């Protein structure tokens, strides 16, 4: 299937964009840990050279994901009844459509409390994946890592004030037979990394060239669509 590179990706593709983006980022920025990552299932990415599996998930709420998808497609539509319906649906989700430069005033990016804020889904995403990892359906590998997409996540305080809190919570829950070694959170301005084994953390800020990773991931999806099986 031929893909128009000037339009959003189709809703359903052979490869998931989120998995391709994680693959590109991990291969490019963390080459000391990973070799070539194969896209698979349970876990989503596999480094057969180092016997590491990476599971990919999202910490965005269903509302946020629907709003992102609607804005992306609506922004490329000509004036029509379909576009009006999409804008109406965005309004129902609490988002005022502002066109090419969208103002996400209704989106909560900076949760005040990790345990109680309903807009912060990171810990829930982690909990769900820890549980699924230990249900006996994953390929057996030496280590497992977790990559979490949460595009709108930002935090107004220094990482040293809140990353240790999350580290402690994740290490405490990471006591099952199968455990995650590293957890990555891809946020709005940075990638946050927790080493659960070494009980350490670090932050990598996105630079001006970070958009290249998104472009490369998109190309992986397009090439798979145009090349067939």
C-alpha cells in the first residue's frame, strides 16, 4: 500500500509507530546496552545478541490518546462535515481545536501527587506490565526492560526530587520471578531512565535533532506498508 508522506499514518498499520520509535531511540541512544532490536510480541522488542526483551506501553489516558489521534487527522482535513464532527468530538473531550498549533489547555502534564492524581498513569502502566510479564506468556529471555510513552509528561521540579520516589516504588513492586531491569519514560522534553537493579536514575534531555528519531520511526512503518509482508 502506497503511503502519502504528507499525511498522518493510517490508523492501522503492520508495525506500530510507538514500537518503531522505541526501537530507534534505544538503538541510537543506548547502543552500549542494545544491539539490533527486532520487532516481535511478548516482548515487543528483542535483542537476541544480548538476550534482552523490551516491552512497550503508554501511560496516556484513553482520553488523551483519542484527542491526539483526532487532532492529528483533523488538522489535515479539508473543510467538511467529517472535520466538523471531529472538532465536535474534541470539544466533548474538553479540547478546543485551535488548528495547526494546538493549545492543549485541558491536558494535565504535571501531576501534583503520584498516588492520587488521576491524570498520572505512569505507575499504573508499570504495575500492569509487571503483572503481565509474570503470567507465563512472554518469551524467555535473560533480562526484560520497559519503555513507557507519555508524551505530555513534564515535571516542574528537579528530577532529583521525584525520580527517587518512583524508583523506590518500582523497586518495591519489582519482586516477582520475572523482573524489569531498566524502565524508560519518554516525556515531553526528556527521557527519564531508572536502573531498577542498580537502583539509580538519570535524565537525557531532548535536543534539537530529536525529531529525526520520530522521522526514522515513521519511515520504518511506511516501508513495511509499502513493502508488504
